[in-house]
């Protein structure tokens, strides 16, 4: 195995002639053929195959020599293994195939060779992930285009509803998003469970595993679209392209949060601007219970003008403005107030107990300047 790893071809030949076990495996199941394939040692691979090494032997996790060569872009090794009859659709324990491995690492020519060899382009992992999804997630737009041209399912979804377009949008890969939209990917498909972590301005987490989470209210939001993902991660160019393609700018998760709220709560000024210019609705609440009839601006007023955080927190439903104010994103707040919100006051009154101007009534209107 050391000889295979270091491409000592003559040593490998001598050992094989002396009767060395060509299929001997390490503790993790790796064989000399796997090691040579992973490192791109073509001649060593040839010698081992000619000696009868098991071309479909698998490591404990199910990885084969073909998968290892594919992931590392060793095109000639992949060709030799395929010609020797290696199983092109063999899968690891998690369901990943050689095609998935090549797409994951952006190995365009290996992907092309595997497709030409009739590898299953829609083979899915245990969670439903496909080669197209992993290419989209990592921004390999040429690989994505090749897979789509070969007939890969553009709307295939993981168990939680995640699609290639969602992965590309959430990762900010504009070219992949455009390729998928051009191919007719469903721009309004929604996940059944969240794909982003939103903790009132803390956006992080695994696109595949996390959810939209409000730590202050201890609740989860469900159903996230490509537009929400792009907005929530601050990818303004992707947001613009999705809107131009007709994505629903007012789609809301189960508890009412929209793309505009996700952008505002994280302070993504340009995304907020794009959404507002597109006419995104600012009157949608992030919580379903609004029994007192208060609007997002009224809640924002409590925090911005009275600094009454307690009263603001008690307001049922979190609107876009207060979410932005909550995290101190004052440029976003200013844009919201100046560009598309205006309070029409029927009357101001002076409150002697707190020495502040307060409103006796408020009504939302599209206007230009705050009071």
C-alpha cells in the first residue's frame, strides 16, 4: 500500500509477483487500488487492475476507487476504472455516488465522462441530495449546466424540500441561479423545514440542517423559498434576479416572516432596497397573533420615538421596522422610514409625564418623510 501511495510502480510489480495480497485492506477498508486511484497514480492503477484487484471494493463508508478518483479529478484513472467495469452507480453508505463526488468538487470533465458512461444523474443520497444540488451549493455553474443539459431533474428535492435553486440562492451563486432559472427551476418552491438560522440578526448555520429560529420567542419558522434564503444571507444580486424571474416577493414562512423581514433583521440594506423597489409588502407580520391591530410601524414607533422597549416587546407580532431596530440596523430603519413608510398623524400631543411628543392616533400610508 505504501508503494501504491508513493507510485513506486516497480515495487508494486515485484510485490504482486511475489504473491502479495492485491486486495489487502487497511482498518478503514482502503486497498492499494483505492489509494493509487485517489492519488492519481495511473500506471499503478493499471498494474493492480491487470493483477485482478477488486475494482468495486469499498471502504467502511462505502467509498470505492472510482469515487475517490472522481472526487479528486483524476480523469484518466476514472476512464481506466470505467473501462475495467467499475460500478459507476455504486454508492457510499450515505448514498453519494462517483457522480455526486465529482460534482461536489467541481470536476467538470469527470462529470462529463460519467454522464457519457450512463451514470445515474438523478441518484440521490439518503437525505435526497443530488449531484445537481451539490454543484449548486458549491457554485460550480458549468457542472450544473452540464447536468441540466443531460437531463438532471432541476426540481428534485431533498426530504425537507430543499432544491438546487435554494442551495444556489442561499449560497449567493448568481450564475448557478441564472442557469437553473433558465432551465425552468421552480422559483417558488418552499422547504418544509427551515434552511437558515435567523436569531434576530444572527444569520449562520448549515444550509441543509439549520432552521429559521427565533431564540427570543423559542419558535421555529417553517417553509423557506429561494428568495428568502438569498435575502436572509444578503445576496442582493440573487434577490434581484429571482424577483425579475417572478419569484413571490411576499411569500411568508409559517409564522409570517418574509424575505423583507429577513433582510431587515440582519441589516442587509441593499437587499431591503431591492425588495422595496420591487414592491415587497411591509405590512406583513412575523407573528400570527396581532389581536391588538398594531402595525409594524406602530411597534417601531414605540422603540424609535419613545424608546419604550418593554412596550415594543409586548406588541403582538414583529414587523419589519421593529426587527431592524431591534438589532440596531439604523440605515435599514432609515430606509424603511424614509423611502416607503410614513405616519399620518391626526394629532400630536405633549405628554407631560415623560416630556415627549406622542401620537393620539396613527395610520399607515405610503409617504416620503417620517414625522
